[in-house]
C-alpha cells in the first residue's frame, strides 16, 4: 500500500511538471511574440520621450493586472474554488465562480472609469519626475486613458484562468498573452502609420489584444459548464473569504511589481531613456522567468491547494520541494547565460532603427543586475503560491513590506553612483531578501515541510551552470572577433551557436553529477511531443 501511495504522490508531482510544460510551451510562444513586439516598438520609437511615455502608460494597467488580477485575484480565488471542488461539488464550485464573475465585472467597470478620469493624478504618482505639465506628461496621460480599460479585460482573463487552472485546464489561459502581443504588433504596424501621433496605435493595440484574450477563454469556460449569465449574490459565504485573501495578496504575491513601480518612479528622475532601458532589460529577464518560473507556480498552485484542502502536509511538502527544484534547475543556468551572453542578446533583439549602440549598452547594464535576481524572482512565485494554498494572508504581507523598504533603501543608495543599473540591482537584492524571509517563515509555520532537497539540487545546478558559464566566457573572449556586430544574421548565428553549446554543456554536466530534475524535464519534453509515457 505504501508503494501505491508513493507512486500516486509521484504521479501528482509529474502532473504538475507536465502542466508546467503546457504553460511553458504557450508562454514560450508568447515570449517570442513579446520580443518581436518589443523589437518593433524599439525600431519605431527607440528609447526617447515617446517610448518613455508609452511604457509608463502601459505599466500602470499592467501593474494593476499583476496586483489585482493575476497577482491577487487568481491566488485568492483558486484555493477557495479548489476547496469547493474537493469538499462540495463541481456544481457548487461553478455557482461560486458565476457569482464571483458578476461581482468582479461590476467592480472592474467602476475601476476602469475612475482610472480614465483620474489619469492625470495617476501619472503624477507613477512618473513624478515627468512633472505636472509639458508634452511628455500630456502624452503619458493621454496614452494612460487609452490603455487603462485593459485592467478590466485582463482581470476577466485572470478570473477564467483561476477557474480553468483549478479544473486542470492550462492551455487556453497560458495562450492568452499571445493575443495581447498580436494586438500590440498589429496596432504598431497597421494602425500607427495612419495616425498623427503614431504611438497611439500601439496603445489601441493593447485594448485590441485584451479583447482577443477574453474571447479566447469564453468557449473553454462554457465547455467546463460555467454559466456566464450574471448572478448577483454578494452574500455568498465564499466571497468574503476570497476578499479576505485577496486584499493582502496584493502585497504578498506581487511585491516584485510594486518594486518595479518604485523603480519607474525613481527612474523618472534619471537621464531620459532610463525607464525604457529598464523596461527592455526586464523584458529579456521575463523570458526565462515566464517560460518556466511563472509556468511552474501557475501549475503548482491548484495542486498545492488540493493537498491543503485534504490536509495532506506530506504531499504538500513534496510538491513544493519539487516545484522549487525544477524552477531553480532552469533559472540558475538562465541567470549565468544572461550574464555571459547578455550583450550580444541585447544587440540582436533591439539594436536597429531608432535604438542605437548607446541604448543597447545601457540596456545591457540593467540586464546584468536584473539577471542576478532571476533565481529569487522565480522562487518567490512558488513560495507565495505555497502560503496562499494554506490560505495564509498575513505572512506574505509582512515579508512584502520588508522587501519594499529594502528595495527603497537600496534604490536610493545605488541610483546615484549606478544610475538605472543601481535600480535593477536594488530590485534583485530586495527580491533575494524576500525569498529568504518567506523560507524562514514557512519553516516556522509548517516545521514538517522540508526544503533540504532544494539546497542539494540548487548546489548541483550551480556547479553545472558554473561549468557552462566558464566555458562560454572562454569561447567568447578567445574568439572575440566573432562577436563584433557585423549584422543581424551573423549575430543571430553567433548567439544561437553559443546557446546550443551552453545547453549541451549544462545538461551534460547535470547528467554526470546526477541532477534528478533532468528526468522530470524530459517528462515535459515527451508530453509536448505527445510521446507515450512510461509508467
């Protein structure tokens, strides 16, 4: 019986890995389109006043998305919805979802209207350095009014994501960002040339992308039995619990975004282009983070919530440990790879049109210091998911506040001598502190949860990544002439060859030193290739 039980636990962990693979696959497609989107924007608008204005305008609803939609609504909703699925019935769970959607839609309409009306004051807070008048400020306000209703659309998408993920349906929610990128690219290429102020086309593309994201989710939600007709029942007992979880979840699960908000505010006092350089660097860091870091946390939350609903602490611990080990197995070599190959990658992606060599150099300096915190950015996502699976709202808030103060102090200390690169380093340092505090807090709250295997696994990943990084560094400097910018085609070949060599070195070394996560990674690859699984 013990063997059967252990096998069942193993299967659940592998299900999480396969689900993460599904999310990672669509996220990879989204990130590729996202890079294309950023390449288009960089080529058309560079890193000057117009680009800064758009990035501030888009960051405001994007910040709210990660705070109130994916950052708190999803994390607060999934544990309660999963509990209904496991302790009551699917019909009662879907009734809760229908009620939640109705209340949420009303709130979002009010928030969207308020955001459009109060855009001038919102911009003053987000980009205080722009001042309260002038062309840059006025353009940012105008673009904010266009993009702000995106928070309504993406919050509806996040709600559907919570429902579908809880029902172990991951494909449609994971594919949604693809359509946002399609909308923005279409706006930049097809709409912008016909407008007096071309950047307006990009802002309109944001709204088009949001509409497409919502439309993608509807058929899947209806297929699972969700009735989309409004049902007004604000007295539903589960709504209060979701609200109690959601309010502090804004801080506990999305401190990374709050730190970015602070970074944007401080960067508005730095030389023109600083906001854009930070944005472009962050987009590259988001590539490995989104492909597996966020994918793993998205896949793990429903399973962690299920274990806690059934009061199974042992399987909860095993799933948490497995999720952290897998995410570090991917992000640690990504970190090293970005440190070594970041400069040619930045040039390859961005350096063309209005985006010159100076902008590429400034973006790379930010990328270096963002990359240092990649392990923490991904680990925080998993740890926060664990706390909210336990329906603990207090601990992540306390840790988040500590991290916010640490980021503020480090930013003020470093932005003088290091400019925008100092803001990137401050965020990485504060995120590392946040992750460590979450681990300490989890050990106190649940002493039975063991993360010792994570330390052993991470050590092996560091050895393999260090070996890879040293060899890539040697190649890059021994054959430095190869990496001189001769054109996009040559640079693409150089980067692709180095990435392939790095991957072979890392996975080869990982196999030699016995990294168990390699086998789980093959599970993902086989599932995506639809090969039969050995049981």
